[in-house]
C-alpha cells in the first residue's frame, strides 16, 4: 500500500529495477505477494504498487476469473515459498465484467472461450442481480472481488494458512481515475 501511495502521488521510487536486482533474483525468487488482477492494460500491478523485479507473483485474467489452473498458480507462492499475501485486485470500468454482466443478463453467450469467463462470474452476477445498485457493472466488480477472495480464503490448501495467520487474502479495488487501491476485504489485523 505504501507503493500505491507513491503511485497516486507521483513520487515513485521504482525499487528493484536495476541490473543488480536482476542478478540477485536470477537464481531464486522470494516475492512478498501474489496479485491476481485483470488483464486490463491500465492495471499493471508492478506499476500501481511501485514494485520491481522479483517482488510480486502476478496473474492476470479477465475480471479475475478463476479456474483450477489459476487457483493453482495463486497457491504456488504461499504453498512453496511461504508468500504471506494474496491480493485479488479488481478495477473500475472493467470491460470483462461488463461483457459478462450483459451476457448473463441477456442470456446471450459470449463468443469463443470468452463464455468461460462469464461462466466463472455467475456467483458475482447472481449477487448483483439481487441488488444491482446505481452501476450494476461496478456492483458486480465489487462482488467478483469479494467472491474470488472469499473462495481463495476458504480454499482447502490456502485456508489453513489463513487460519494460522501465515497468509492474508485481500480483496482490493483499483480506481482508474485516481490510481488509488482500496482494500475491501481480508485486511490483515
């Protein structure tokens, strides 16, 4: 979050982005966090958290949609290297969530494998359909963040790490307008 404050203010440090760091992490890595974010080109975790090479494991899927391969990839850091933090990072004006929302609401499948993304978002859509709020896409984005973070927190392999305090799974929302990341769920005590 300190890196995000630097991003918002424009006082970037650009840590861990030099040849010495590259040489240091060439043989092994020890990232302090896993970030599962959207594929959106405007949401680059290494930039918005002002981090560098070897600092984060980063996974990006449309609307933070998950399945076995993505979940396994999220598990990698905490289960093999004791990475203590997972952040599920959704964002303002998410095109993937907008497409899924429209598809699910209208009953019109998306083309190709895009339908798999919409299918992964059915739980968030169902919560949104009950109370869409002023902006249903933004409401669904918030639900998608929470559902995904909750699912990871309750995961058979990650759940025990969360319970013993060795892992925090945080749901967060990124504002494209301000650059600020807001923690929604799972903030460590």
